[in-house]
């Protein structure tokens, strides 16, 4: 067939049936291999540009897939970095524009007026829907990448990676409560999450907020002021002299004790709490995470709520005298929104602080279960917006890829808990810190089988 008679290059030479078939072929080629329709029937220069873009994208996807297959942390690090996410957003916008240009040009090349009358709306509709879906997907992906970049920049600091200590990463988690009736913030929930750097196994160590005579790690500023423990002999600046008062004392009374805290993405009060947590547990705490409990409910709502197995009736009070009950959480599996989940974790009426600690850890586990990648991605905008408002941490962006990989491993293991409560022979008013450290060490050391003689 001569070029003049070829309906692909010369649309004037074909019948309506031939032109309909030609139109479908061009539209499908534009979908399968963008740029090929232009090479065959239109501007070869535009077609070659489209094909180069297409093969470049295919090559990038193959390379990223292979790297992820063998070195997943490399890919995750790139996509949990602000710069990497902005690059991804720019690439998605570029390819979205290329797709729109090539599709519109393909519709021009199709010559719908020469196709069969019944096929014209089908061809035009099919091409348009695909253009909107694919370009819209690219646009939304760029939006998510840009939003994620802003979220990472607002929450996570820049800094070098830190190796594990004794094969573990230890992260101090503080649930901050800055009520209107309080002078500054006091941690309402204090937990150390100890993570095995190889297996991802997580052990949650609950520290009672009313723990007394708290020691500080040797060499720390607070240890120099309270060498015999926090308030054990010499009293303290903020009464009562309990664990959760340390943040307030350092932050409001003596912030100069930790002059480098702000530049490191922390606060003097947080650093005082870190030195206390290290002194109590005997662990080196590499990072911290501070969560504003008042805004915590927004994060739970953004995730779509959490499922909690209520094991006993829990009352919610309406006043500080604990005499009036607003409502009860009844035993059984319950789906809670942020408001009710926060009340469940913080209720004091008729319960002890140790019961609250257990409920708070139960809520933490429920949130981890709800925060699956698919759920977070589906509700990413609201999750990112809530997260940036309630979370503060010194975990650097350079560690996020590694921790994402570790989090995936951790989901294959149950979460272990160590509660420093009377059930474990811990007296918060007269604690034996050697016994506490032995308790924690035993929980973190895997049991080994005794050889059979």
C-alpha cells in the first residue's frame, strides 16, 4: 500500500468503516504507548518526544521497582524526604501535562467527522474519560506528594542518621496535656517504645506520671541539680516532685539548662524528661515524640476512628470532683471517634492511674492497627493536617525510610508491654529503680531455650 493510500497517514483515503477502525487504533495506541499515535499519523517530532517521555517513565518505574525489591530503604528514604517528594510532584505534573497534550492531539488526528456516526461519541468519550482519569490521577498524586512534603517539613527535622544502641531504637512518647488550669504542659502519658532494630519487635514501657524520686542519667544537667533523685531529699521547684512535673520545671524555671534543645528540634522540658526516662529505664533514648492530647482526637477522626475492646465499664466524669458521670463505656468491642477515644484513655472517675496507663497503651495499639498504609493514603490530607498540628518530634527525615521498613516488620509481631505498676511490684512512691531496670532488661532480652542434657 502506498503512503498516499495508507489511511493512517492519509485520512482522506479511507471509507467511514476504515476511518472508524483507524480512530480506535490511534486512541488505543495513545493509551498503550503515548507518542506512538503521533509517530504513525501526525507530527513525528511530537511523537518522538512523547515516546521518549514514555520510555523514560517506564525505565524509571522499572529501576525504582528493582531498587525497592533489593534495597527498599533506599526508595522509602527518597519518598519520605521533602526534596524527593517535590521532585515526584514535579514529575507527576509534567507527565500529566504530556498526557493531556498527546490525548488532545490524538483526538485531532482521529478525524471524528470521518468516522461512523455511531462510533464518534464512543471514541471521543473513551479518549476523554481516559485523559481525565490518568491526568487527574497524576494531578492528585502530585498534590499528595506536595502535601506530604509540607507535612514532613513541619514535623520532622533535618539531621543525620543515628545507629541503634545495643541493637535497639528507643523512642520516648509523651502525651502532652496543657489545660487552661495548668501552668505550662504536663505529660499525661509517658511511654518508652523500645524497638528491635533487626526484627521490628516493639516493647512499650509505661512510666507512671506520679513516679517519685526519679533519677537522672549520669552527666545530665538535671543529675547535677538532683544527684539523689528528683525531690528525694532536696525537694524541687515545682510541687509535687513527680515524674510529670519535670517538664514544667525545666521548661518554665530552668530552660537555660538545655541551651541546644531548640536548635536540635526539641525543648528544654523534653530534654529534662528524656534524661529522667533514661535514668529510670537504663536505656539510651535516641528520639522523642510529643503528642498534644487536646488535638489527638482530630488525628483519630482523620483515620476514621479506632476499634477498642472495652474490658470493663469506664465512666466519664463532668467535673473535677469526680461525682457526676456523663456517660459510661460499656464492655465489648466499640468503634470510637476521637472525642470518645480520648475520654476513654483519660477517664479518672473510679479508676486509677495504672488503669489509665493500660487504656492509653490499648489506644496506642489501636491507632497503630488503624494507621495502615492504605488507610493513611486514602485519608492523607486530613491525616497530614491533623498530624502536623499535634505531633512534635526530633526524628530526622533521613531516618524515616528505615523506620517505615521497621514498622512493616513490627506489624508481624505482637506489641509487648512493660507497665511499671504494682502488678509488677513497682511502688511509685518508693520505687526500686534497680528492680525496674531488671524488669525492663528481662522484657527486652529474648528468652533462650535451656539445652537438654
